[in-house]
C-alpha cells in the first residue's frame, strides 16, 4: 500500500480469466472504483489478461514470470478459469493453483449466509450463517502420483494426498481463532473411518491445536454425514475447518443451500501478509451462460468486499456489502436466483446505490 499524506492507494492485479469471470470482474472493478472515489483512496488496477486464450497462444496459462509480476501487488482479484476445449486440470494448475501455492495462501476463507431477498433451497435455511476455512495448498490437491500402463487393460492411476503437521496446524489455528469469535464450536470435516492414514492425522492435529484455545470445542463430523446435516439442518453449523477437497465441495453445497453458487465469495489468504492474498468468486467460468449477460455478480462483489476489508478499507467494504444486499432486497436478481435481471441491470442498480 502507498500512503502518502492523506491518500491511501492500492495496487490490485485483476485476472478476469475465462467465461463469466470476465463479466463479474468488470462488475466488481466498476463498483470498487466508485467506492474509491467516495472514500478517498486510490486503486491502481493492473489487468492481467491470463486465460485460456493465453494458453492457446503461448502454451501457458500465464507468463513464466507471472508470479513475480503479481508479487508486489497489494492483492489479486480473479474471475474464473476454465473452458470446455482445454482440460480443467491444465487451466487450474496453470494459473489458480500456482498462485495459491507460491504466495502461501494456505487459508481459503469461504463465508456464506442467507442474503436478503434470496430464497434458500431447503426448508431450514433461514438464519444460515457459516464460514468454511478450507486448507488451500496441500491435501488432496497434490501433484504426486501418475498414470501408468496407458491404454492397456491394466492401466491405473495413483494420486497421493499430502497432509503435513505444519499445514494442518496453521489452518486449524486460523479456524480455531475464528471459531472462538463465532460461538466456540469448530466443526472439522473428516473421513477417518475410510481414509485411514491422512484423516486420523488430520483429526489428531486439529484436536491438538483446538485444545490450546480456551472455549473452542471440536465437533469432528464425517464428511458424508456433514453434507447431509448441512442440507437438513444448516443452521446447526457455524464454523467449519476442512481439507482442500472437502472444503471445496462443502462450500459449493452450502452456497447451493443458501440460494446459488453464484453468490459465494472466497479469499485465498496469506495470513502473515508476506505475499498478496487473492480474492475470487467460488463459481467457475460457466461456459453455458458466458456472454449472455446473465451471470450473477454477487459472488464477485462479495469477494470484492472481502478484499477491501483485507486492505483495511472497512467502510468501503461495508458499503459494498450493504449495496449488494439492498439490490437483492429490492427484488433485483439474476436467473440463477429465480430473477430476471441481467448482470448489467444489477450493476447499474449497485452503482446508483453507491452514489455514482
Ligand atoms: N473463481 C475461480 C474458479 O474458476 N474456480 C473454479 C474452480 O474449479 N476452482 C477450484 C478450486 O477452488 O479449487
């Protein structure tokens, strides 16, 4: 951050990416620009047009020095990655995952609550308010393994999971601190009955860490039972800590319960602030609706509010949140929420609310 005299200024790298990622990033940048003018801070956007097109043109999702280019920014904002004609593992492992790993963004914070004007998809969703702390750099997302005997009858694949004491400890500590401010119970997603090495280790380390936090109780729940509980009784859970894969799945599930994956935000955090953190909507590039102008911008706007909060612009973050909540409450919503508004109609209402 530059803070000369009274002007606070931030450099934010945007990676709009593919499909609707481009549309929702544009929506967020326009709203943040209005807030910056209103609350008297500056945002220097550095657009990084890294996407499937970059891959088609260069064979890479981002330049060789892409990480270095982002490293002196105050934050990164990502839209979405993925396109039907390139395998998803290529697009994800070529862009999103290296950023998370190189910048030690080991916490993926994924909050969800019922937003005004939005109907949940299950009976008991009123009052849903859940924060998922997803481990973000190890676990089931691992490069260790391989495909063998390709094309033969005895072909097989091996995929190793990597769980380290350091990795579990630091994410559990972050989650325990959060849980202590959110009622004291930390639900830990596990599968230690079936996954017999890594998951008992996860359970042990999460319990050890939480025992150091007065008033924090670990509720260890098997992932399958937890999925059912989040649908049947979503208000019985407040804070969850989960491994990389489990956290990813649960956050989509919870967003679906709360109305739509289109409203879900996430922050890929380097809690020590040694490196930039990255903010993104949880949803992907949604090729089926890309270019139709009907993408829900709420997940991106909410991620934008998380970014502003991370940068210390609390008033702007609160104003942005109030604005998207108010827009939804006014009955303006995109088709994924059962509405008829376009992305642009939603954004225009936001801009008016924000005082553009
Ligand atoms: N919003 C970024 C995006 O494209 N997410 C889609 C996705 O598949 N993400 C995988 C992950 O978060 O691990």
